[in-house]
C-alpha cells in the first residue's frame, strides 16, 4: 500500500470539510430529488477533486472510524470558491444493496 503524507492541521481539516458540507447541502436544497436515491441512514464522505490532501485525509478517516453498519455515500466535488452546480455537479456514488 502506498503511504501518503498528509500535512493538514485539525483546524484546516474542519474548515475545509465544513465548506464542502455547506456546498453539498446547498446542492441538496436546490435538488431535493437526490435525497430520494440515498439510503435512509448512511455515512457521507466528500472527496474534493481540487484538494488532494483533504481527499486523502477523508478517505483515511473513513477507514479508521464510523459506524461500519451504515452504507457509505461518496460525493466527489470541487471545493474551491462559489460552485456553479449547473457547470460542475457533484458526483454522488451510492452503494448497491447486495
């Protein structure tokens, strides 16, 4: 396995993830039909396409904590600035029931 050195302090991680969560919430409010396709209870992991450090950090965090009995919903989206969802919609990856 490749070892990735992640150099982010806790405050930066919290601030960047809050920015992502706020942007995704805005997308959900504008497109509530997305919620119909998501499981009732899930773990949300947002992977920013334009912030590789935070992307790796969030993936690493996923493997280390959380309720393993909940499905994981992964969202890939840009982190930077005002996001124009008409131009760059988040990619929401929903698990399949097996």
